[in-house]
C-alpha cells in the first residue's frame, strides 16, 4: 500500500490513521473532512488533506476507509466503488435501508473489494463464542440476553456530547445505529433475527432527539428468544451477553474478553485474556481487509450481512412502542 485515504476527521478516523501509519509506515495517508470543512487544527498522521470525493478519486489511492457519519456513507462510498478503489466502510453500512441497498446494488455492478467495519467480530472471545454456539455445546438454545451501556458524555470528553454524531438525527445517531455492534454480532452468531417488540426511549437526563435507550425482543429461526438492551446512560461501561441452553449457561464479558460456562457442576472459564489490547481488533480488521483486496483468505464482513443489520434496525423502528 502506497496511498491510503481516510474519510472523516472524528475519533474513529484518528484511530484508523494511527493504525495505518503503524501498519504501512511508508504509505502516504490522505484525509478528507466528511462535511468538506477545513480543519482548524493539525490532523494527526496525515500527509495530504483532500477537499472532496472527486479529488480523492483522481488521486487513485490503493485503499480508503470511509469513517464519515452514516448518513454520508452512500455519498462517499459509491464514487469510490465505481472508481475501483477498495473501501472499508465503518459501521453501520448506512443510516437507512434505502442507502444500504443502494451501496449493495452498486457493489454488485463492480468488482471493487468492499467490507464493513464491525470490529467486535475480531475480538478473540467473540470467535470462541461463535464456535461454541455453532457446535451446539449448550444443547438446545432457549434464551439470549445482550446488554450494553455506555455514558455518552464520557465517549468524547473534549466535545459537547449534544453536538456529537451519536446525538444527531441528521448524522445517524441514536443507540440503535451507534451500538449496532450488538445487532451485528447477534445475527452473526445466531442467524437472522425476527424482532417481535421494541421500546425506544429518549431520557430527560441527556435531552437528546434520538433514542438513548433501546429494548428489543426478537426470535431466532430456531425459536430462541433474544432480549437486547442498548443505552447511552450507564456510568460504568457495561458490555455482556449470556446464552441459556439445555446443557448450561454461557456468560460472555466483552470488556474483560472472558467466557464462563455454568452447569450443575459449577463454573468453568473457557476463555480469558483481559490484557488483550482492544486496538488490535482494528489492526486485525485492516489487515483482514488487505487480505480481501489481495484475494487471500479473509473473514471480512460482507455487504449482505451489513445490509441485514440495517434492515433489522429498520424493522425494529417500525414496530417500536414509544
């Protein structure tokens, strides 16, 4: 890789640029503001600032990461796909099912490598959980409980949370889109979900115009009941998932990167590595995408899977009880 671009100037873009510099120290890194504004401060790990997507296409970079707000993903991705520039699109694929399907349709007309950045799939414990469920080590699966909460004002301490992408209707904010990692891995591990009920709320605490609490009840194709809770309010960051089956219960702590199994004999630790650097997920994701570009074995998240996540979100919104 000699020339790489990152679209967007937010926190995740900064992480990607730093990792690209680490992986490809001799590459030229191009940056572009999602809104076209001129940054008022220096952009870290950036060699060239590009004013717009048309100029970026002319640079003919070897690869691009689209890390702009979700409502801009179609606008930024489609010209790159048409130009044959491989792109890794940050999650979610788009803020609407219409944009998601538009990106998918264009990608099918071209041979440009495209993937979507759901980094939790690169968490080592996630791979182990998927293996356990697919091998039916829990027997018949009855229930799944997915729970994630993070206090939004703590996400970006140097910025007013009410001005962040997460808080903006126009930029694709809200708990469903911003915490869609859980919806992605749920369908990755369990297969397609059919939501039966959802409650989306906006608390008085944060005074947002988007939902900061989401509770969903869904059913797997095999009849297991899946309860999903997402929020922007928990002061102590929480990210766990548990599976209840006929042979026992599996407890997965995503923050501690730990899996425990419980049955009548007691508790057994199946996986634990709390010292694992979470940034490695992002590095592994980029390296995996490079494998895809080079037609090597990879486990990149394809557009069909990513569209299914946006479709699930669309369905959840359509059945919500406010």
